[in-house]
C-alpha cells in the first residue's frame, strides 16, 4: 500500500459529517492568486500553526471470515475526533451496528485520537465487530498510512531514510520521557506505548525490564532489555486478576536485579495501572485506595476499567484481608 501524503483540508460544508474535512480543489494558479503558501516548508509550518488541525487518512483493514485481508479508507479524520466518533465511523463504514475497541475501554470514549496516539503512533487500532469479545476472533485494524513504522499484513518492509531517522529518534525519546511516570522510588515506571518506544529514554530512566500489557505494542529492544508480555484486552470480560502473580514476580525480578521496570499498555491508563496497583498492594502493603490516589496524582490518565477495579478490590481483600476502596474511589458509579 502506498503512503499517503499530507493533504490540505478545509472545514466540511454545513450538513457534512463533523469529523471529515473537504479537499481544497483550488488550482495552483488560484492558490497563488490568493497569496497562499506555496513551498512545502511554508505549508508544513501552516499546519503547525494554532487553529490548523492535524488530520489523518486512517486506513481500516480487517480479516474476513476466510482470513483474507481487506482495506477501506476513512479520509480526513481530525486528531480532535474522539474514540467514540471513530468507532461510530468504522461501524457505519462496515454496515454494522457497532464495533468495540480492544485496547481502549469505554472510559476513554471522550478522549481525542491525538491524546490516545491513534493515527500518529503507527500502532494498530484493533476493533471487534459487534459487542466486545475477549477472544477478539475478528478484528479491524486502523492505522496511519503515512507512518514508516507500520507493519502491514501484505506489504514488505520499507527502508527508512537515514536523514529522517535521527529526528524521529529524538522525537521518540522526548515523547517516551514525557510519557513515563515515576510511580515508585525512581525505578518503577508506568506508561503507554510512547514510553516504550525509545531505548535512549529507557536507558536514561535506568529501565532494564519492560512489562508489556498490550501485545499489539511491539517489544522493540529485545537484545537490550528484558521483556514480559501479558496477553489481556482492556475490556470488561477480561480476567486480569489471573495475570497479577506473574506481573508482580516480573516487577520483583527487576528490583532484585538492581534495575528499573517500565509497566506499560497502549495508553498507560487501565491494564498497566492495574498491574502497578497490584504490586503496591501486595509488596508494599499499601491500601488499594491510597495506592490509586497516589498513582492518579502522578499520572492523571490512570484509571482501570470498572471490571478491573472490581478484580483489584477482590485482590486487595485476599492480600490484606480487607477492602479499602470502592468503585467511587476510582471514579466509577
């Protein structure tokens, strides 16, 4: 599949779908007459200015019943589009009543794609047709077609230009350092996929072990770091409690080795937060209510889904013999 270049977009006409812009069809002469920017550098700067919003052409691919890959394109989706709106668009395009995301729970429906990294990270956006399913047997995968880091089902890998690699590495390092949250004594960190994307950043933080709670996020540096992948979706029907003992043991291993541990999922809100909370309860004997309050104060996006919170409350009772937290303490009604 060919990479799609940046497109100039103008607001959609009245009555159009609110998340889609319209292509500016002006001729080169007309644009010059208007005094618009002509050079690539000026056009790029124009896109960065306040008031100009980033848009994505999001390619949606899915595996059909016979396991053949198919593709469609959602054009001009702005970064400010919410997760709920994107799911509605996928459902409408595919002619189904609804789709559910497996890496983003319902508490994130109001989050904008830019905040979630959808369309800009190059990582899959996996969606099941119909109600959520723990098996995830049929999925859609929405990706940013302009990313060089995307792995496509049928396309070979593309070489990255050496001139572009250095700025990309610098950007990845900055994003990783911003995303990684120190949650315990400078060696235990909580984050999303961005935090796991730079070896330079992880080395600066002293990270030697990475607990990956989302198997769609690649373990990028297996020769330099010790990884463990926990296979769990961020959905109500997922049993996260069964994964807590192995997660706790892995975090312990990092500490015993004198290293640092990053616990991450896609966003760093639900699955990875659950693992960190379990460790704080089990190893530090911190009441779950206090542990969550501290983690939330450090990382504002931290909020396990409702089912995970219920399972963590059960876990706390099994470890400490009492329950300190209610669903309301996690922001659930």
